[in-house]
C-alpha cells in the first residue's frame, strides 16, 4: 500500500500541520506502510518546487500530474489535512484512489457534487462531523482526533518538576499556563482577565503564557493587559520556539492549563497538557470543549455567529476564575483531574492509536 499525506498549507516546523502530519507519517512507516508527505510550495520559496526537503516533497498543486513526481506512481489513498479548496488537483485523481479529508470546519462548508460525493470526510471532532453532515457530505466517517507522542508528553516526577520550575524562575505555588499564538481568535485577553480575577483570592499564583510574541498587531498587547489588570508582577511571557521535549517540560511546570479560544478545529496543546497530567480549564467551545472530558473543568460559553457564518464562543470569565480557585483549593480534586487527564490522553490521543484508527479505515 502506498499512502500520500497532503497538507493544505506550506509545511514548516512552526505550524501544527507539520507536527501532525510528520507524526502520522512516522507512525505509518513504523507499521511498514509506504508513505510520502507533500506540501504546497511556500510563496517565498518557489525554488523548492519539485524538491524534497527534510522528508517533505514540495510541489505546485496547480500543476498537472504534480502528485506522480513523488514516487513515480499514483497512491492507493490520500489523506488531506486542510480545506477542500486548498487541493485543486483532486478532481483530476483517478477513481480508484481513495480520498480522505481530515476535516475541521467552523460551520457547514459549501460543497459541490464532487466534494460531497467523492470525498470521505474524517472529522477531527463530533462538532465538525455535524457540520459535514449538515453540508450534505455523503461519506462522513467516525471522527479521528489528532495524536500526540505520550513518550515525549508525559508527567515528570515531582523532583524534576521543581528543578524545571527553578530553572525557569517559576517559584510560585500555583501556576496557570496557556500555549497559544497571539492572534485575536485565541482570546488571550480573556486568559489575562480570568487569571486577574482569581489571583485576588489565590495567593502566590502566577500566569505563564507561551506565545510567539508578547505584542501583536494580529492579537493583543499582553504587557499592556498585564498592567491594566494589575498582574504585571504575576505574569511570565515566553516567546519563540521550543522543541517538543522543552514543551513537555513547560507543561509540567503548570498546575492548570487554560484554553479560551473562541474557536478551534481541534486544540493540540490541550491534549499535550493532558498527557503531562495537567488539569484543563476551558469552555464549551468546538475543539477544546470536546476533548477534555473529566480531565478538567468545562465552563459555559456565550455563542455568536460572525460575518462568515462561523460559530464562535466566548467563555464565561467569572466561571473560569472560579474553576482556578476550585482546583487551587482542593488537592484531591486536582489529583483526580490530573489522573483522569492522563488516562483520557493515553487512551484516546496517543499517536499509535491514531495510526491504528487510520489503518482500520483505509483497510
């Protein structure tokens, strides 16, 4: 069997598509499956067209027969990660090739006859499955979530956690953390406000934000927000890139992980934190709200629909603050949520299980 894994956006180690597809690719290869990983050419690197770099074949999806260049033959099946319009080569594929779209949608997509009948939709979550069905997709399969390496993302011993906290100068008793790009959709302003409310009652608490930049035109001025909400001396903002091992250490520094995005197709940091035994506080939003189960606390949301038709949710901030307070004040609750988070993550999101799920579908 020859499987092709295709990204809808140019792959680089800075985006989540890269990590998910390379993780799946490696897992399939470990099972003896012949695979190839392809990506559209970045707009600023046209010289990569037709070349392989770090195991990824870069090609112009608009070119005829662009897929044949990968292995010199056509695949038995192709797994797409992205949106339908990002793969212009699809209508040219021969009928014997199975096409699976690992789908994420914020509302029912517009599908023509080709996409509604020819594509097999494999939603990331139940909410996306609902949107696919509402859109008239004929082949909506059981959801398959993203996966994570539980060998890398795992709970560390208390002694190790303390050492890492000391190294990162995180010596506070109770650390609330989040990992997100600083863009409006991630609602980092809500994270700051919720922590500010809780910090008045939770002594020796601290907010840890891992992001790409502290101030962003596409997001928020986190320094300003910290001053505005009176937590400037209770916040640490870490910018830049960490490898997966360092990210695992970062999660292990946290007592609570919080995710308050207004929408997520999935929410990979949520399951990474859960793998590390960190209880999650989130709200009833697509993605994170579907993943946590009894491995955290899911508070109410206020839903609205934007100009594009996307269903967005804003968290009930006082309820988020209350969740922080509850976990801080109840060690038994914190321990139980941590144990549940680890169990859920290992049973549902370990990459080996995700690989097996894909092989069951493809046959």
